[in-house]
């Protein structure tokens, strides 16, 4: 069972891991939410970014690659649990 709000990214769902990774990369890059939202091909406003980062909804798979590119990362890195090292096995 996934515990929400406990701060453990090991037990977090993929949705929560992506949300936390987005917040972390934005902070690491010093990028504002406004700049992040405006960088998508279909520009997103402040309320969309705010809702996404608060967990009101999840980033859609169709935008995961765009988000990763904007954040100079990969989709795998945004989804991967922190304790997963190396390449994903298929």
C-alpha cells in the first residue's frame, strides 16, 4: 500500500515520484513555474503548473518527454525511484 504524504519516495507512486522530480529539477535549475509552463509546445499557464506541482493532477504521458527536455533530464529520470540505479530493464 502506498503511503501518501509520508515523505518516502521509495513508497511513492509513479505519479508522486514525477511530481517530486519536477519540483526538484525546477529548484536545481532555478527555473520558475511560469518559465516551465511557457516552455511547453502548448503553453501552460501559472494555474496549470501550480496544480501540477501541488499534485491536483498528474502530468500526462504525452507531455512527459517535453517536461524532461525542458528540465534537461529524461523521462526515465523523472519517473525513477531514487533507489533505482542504472538502466531500466524491459
